C-alpha cells in the first residue's frame, strides 16, 4: 500500500498496482496529480549531489556540509522544512539532527498554526469531525475553503447535499453551492458574531455546549450595524444565513485561508463556536492533525531539546542572522513571504544554502549544495492524514533514487561525530514510540498496510472565551490579494506535468500589464479582469512566479494574534500604460 504524502486533506491511498483504493478513504478516485505521479516521478529529478552547480559524490557533499556546520555557531544555522511529504520519517524525525546541534527551527506556522491555536483556545483541541461524522450531516458550510479543488473527498460527501459557501469571491465551491455569501476579506469574525447575536435573539442558541449567558455578554459589546458594515452584507442576507444555519445545522468546514487573513485565529475560533452555540457536537472541521495523539515532539526530539524558533513568515526578513540554511521538504524561495531574499543572500555569498529535494525546485536550483531526495514512491514511511483516521505504511512502488532524509541525517551525524541517544535510536523504534497513543504499531502497519486509528481527543463543550473585544478586531483598508488552491498543483509542485504558471492576477477592476506593490517590494504582473469584488485581487497559489521573482517577494506579513502569519496582503496595483497610475 502507498499513500500520497503531499500536503492535502485527502491523503489518498493506493494499492500495490497504484490504483486508488475502492473503499475508505479514497473511494476509487483521485486528483489530476494523483493520476500523474508515476509519470512525474521520472521528470525533473535531482540526479546526483551538486556543489556550486558541479556534480559531486554524496560523501563529498556531506563532508562539505559538515565542515560548514562546524565553522559556525549553532544559532547561525537555520533549518526550514515543511509538508512537501507528510511522512513521519521524512518531515519530522530528521529534525532531530538540527535540534541536537542546537540550530534554529521555524515555528511551522506558514499554513495552519494560527487557526489551530484559535480553535484550541475554545475547545482545548482543534480536532473536529471525522469523515464518518461528516457523512451524518445533511448540509455543509464551506467557510473560506475552495474544497472543490483542495479537498475533493470531503467535497464528495456533500456534493449532493445542501451547501453554503462563505468566501470573499465567487469561488468554484461558491458556484457549485446552493447558497453563497461573498463578504469583505478578513471580516469572518464579524460575521460569526453577527450570526451568534441572531441565534441568541431568535432562540436558536442551545445551552448544552456553551455558556449562553456569557456569550450574550460578549456579543452585546458589538453593534449589529457595525458588524454588517464590516462584513458588507445586508441585514436580510445575514438573517437568511442565520436561518439556514439554524435549519440545516450544517457541518462547517473552516478553510486554512481563514487563519491567514485578518483576525485569523479569532475568526477560526469564532466560526468553530457556531455549531456549539446551535447545540451541534463536533460540527466543524479544520484539521485533525492534532487529534490522533501522534507524538511529533518525540519524533523531532523537542521533548529533550527545545530549539530557538523563527516565525515562518519572517524567515526571509531575518536571513542576516544566519550563515547556513538547510532546507528539505519545502520550496521557500517561492512559498515564503519575501522568499526572493534567500536568492539574494546566497548570491551575495553571505548564506550557504543546502537543499535536499527529489525535484529541481526553485530553491534547489539556486542552492550551493543540492542533495538528491527520494520520492514517496521510492521509500518506506508511515503517513497520517489531517482529515481521515488511517495510518498507512508506505511500501515503495519505484526503485529508489537519491537518499532518504533518514540516510542523510545519519550520514551528517556520523561526519559531525555526534553520538546522542536521539540520533542513535532506530527510526522505526522512534515511530513506534510516537504512535503509541494511536493503538497501533509499526509491526501491525507493516503487516496490514493501513490501520484505522481512534481519535485521541475530540471536542465536546466549548468555552466562549477568549472572545475578542471590538477593539481587538480589524479590517484591511485597501485592496487585498487573496490566494487559493489550483486543481493541478499542490502549492509550487507539479510544474513538471502541468507547466510553470506565471503570475496572473485576477481583478474586478484592472486589466493589462502592470505592477503589484506590497510592503516587501514590487513585481511585474499580468492583470486579468474577472468577476471579483472591487477590493479583491486573486491569484492561484501555484502561480507565484513573476520572471525571476515571486508574488511572495512583495509580501511582508504581520503576525496574527496566535502567532501565524497573515498572508492575505494589502497591495497596490500600478498599470503600466496609464500616465497617472491608478493606485
Ligand atoms: N488542488 C490543491 N489542493 C490543495 C492544495 C493545492 O495547492 N492544490 N494545497 C493544500 C494546502 S497546503 C492547503 S493549506 C489547503 C488549502 O485549502 P483551503 O483551506 O480550501 O484554502 P485555499 O484553497 O487556499 O482558499 C480557500 C478560499 O478562501 C478564500 N478566502 C481568502 N481569504 C478569505 C477571507 O478572509 N475570508 C473568507 N471567508 N474567505 C477567504 C479564497 O477566496 C478561497 O476560495 O489545500 C490543500 N489542498
Ligand atoms: N503568499 C502566499 N504564500 C503561501 C500560501 C498562500 O496562500 N499565500 N500558502 C502557504 C501554504 S498553505 C503552504 S502549506 C506553504 C507550502 O510551502 P512548501 O512546503 O514550500 O510547498 P510545496 O510547494 O508543496 O513544496 C514542497 C517541496 O517539497 C519537496 N518534496 C516533496 N516530497 C519530498 C520528499 O519526500 N523529501 C524532500 N526532501 N522533499 C520533498 C517538493 O519537491 C517541493 O519542492 O506555502 C505557503 N505559501
Ligand atoms: S494530492 Fe491530494 S487528492 Fe491528489 S492524490 Fe494526493 S492526497 Fe489525493
Ligand atoms: Mo497549506
């Protein structure tokens, strides 16, 4: 058996012939990437180790990296890795090396941390509905989620049921829903509060799961007219949505975009509170990664060594603090705000960049040292999903190329002469310890290929607090750039099959060649008119390239309340052919 390890809700499972399994959780179908993985596996691969563009043997590259590591202080080393591959031995376990040597880690906040923390603050966990819970709902609300593209098996459950979408534009999910509400970017917290006010007033609210008296006190501080003007919907529209919520009691899918917008964690938390206020248990879904009891800390060794951390959205703006940047499982030049600064730091000779990737990512292409990685089709690993309750033991279906993360980590430890129990522990033993609370073992996984696990913790009652005060919430002023998933790409991946996508920015107002300017700088873009609200600009997050630069190069996120970066950016458009650029 083998699971697709890409950063995706679905974590599709395939049989030994690489056909999507017919039963749970994949139901015999997969996406346009899943269907092309075997072909993609042969294209654009890093075929050897490279140093300064020259092919070298792996030992030579490893000894060069260790020399570089020995020559700097631990706090001058930064490692950046993310969810290019969700395997426990690919993403998590190799971080042990860096934690043992005392290098600086990121806080892994680029995607979903903010929303996790916002929801946890109310429920003690961000774990929400399981697929089997979802099946029981007769309706769904997709709130800041382009599920039609980003979550195809979740969408499958609701395809023929009643669907409501709340978005800042008529997304594909909105178009395929029975009802859609287009609101001002970042105003989700205001809308959630307006709904709760109506639930209380109309007697829709139930006292079973939340303290309604306290809720009443908290929402009283908000004026309905102010909430409506923040959201940019009429009172009738919001009342209609409240009625639909009370009638259908839908499962609410809270998209990750919510956490990366204004009021991020507060919005996610307040949206997650809505089902509880209506008396619906486990009525939301965000990400279940924290609910299986997998001990990620043990895998990374952070139970012993707690690293200094750097906000992931701020990495590129703090490169002067580092001399060595070690990257795996991530393509930060494209996907991190200000990512182009990595290229500049490498070109200036101030930063040594080492990249371990199976493919020639944009970051691998500019690295001083490149180490060829093995893909998920080529190595054994244990994979979990942030949606469904299955652990999968990946058995390779393609001959191995490159080196695995564990092999590289071991080679570096040896070369550095490190001898620590965390580094000496067998990786499979470490996985066994890390999954001890799930009720299965590596041995059982190996035997069965896939094992259903029980949630370790599920939300029950919800606390009204931390309820924000009106002063704590805010809204963007100008034009806002928003992002979403493209069906043929996962973040920056899959250009091998579907081609590179230059930055095309969709706008309700502008058309033609021009520039996009944000706090981090300016890039040339093509603007295409689309059916979008005046203040919303839209780009697929797979189209972040603009010549040598990226859309992310102009973004400089602030931290939201719970520590995650706000990636939706306030930007300006400057049209090239206008004498007085429209700003
Ligand atoms: N095909 C495909 N699937 C993917 C991915 C991919 O790249 N391609 N990426 C994976 C990853 S890493 C992630 S994080 C998830 C992301 O999946 P989702 O959580 O679905 O997030 P997005 O697709 O980024 O955007 C969701 C929607 O949020 C809207 N939006 C933006 N800002 C706001 C706001 O302030 N309020 C509201 N209400 N809506 C807003 C956008 O217009 C968009 O329609 O998908 C995963 N699945
Ligand atoms: N402005 C803006 N920026 C964003 C977003 C946005 O909405 N707006 N979205 C953000 C989100 S949600 C996310 S999750 C991040 C994603 O950011 P990244 O994690 O950088 O995303 P990917 O493009 O998926 O890059 C993953 C890399 O891992 C590599 N890889 C795949 N498998 C393996 C493996 O087995 N081993 C190793 N060593 N490498 C492997 C791939 O080849 C690829 O280069 O981007 C974020 N960036
Ligand atoms: S990218 Fe997502 S939907 Fe596509 S095969 Fe992988 S897990 Fe399935
Ligand atoms: Mo993500």
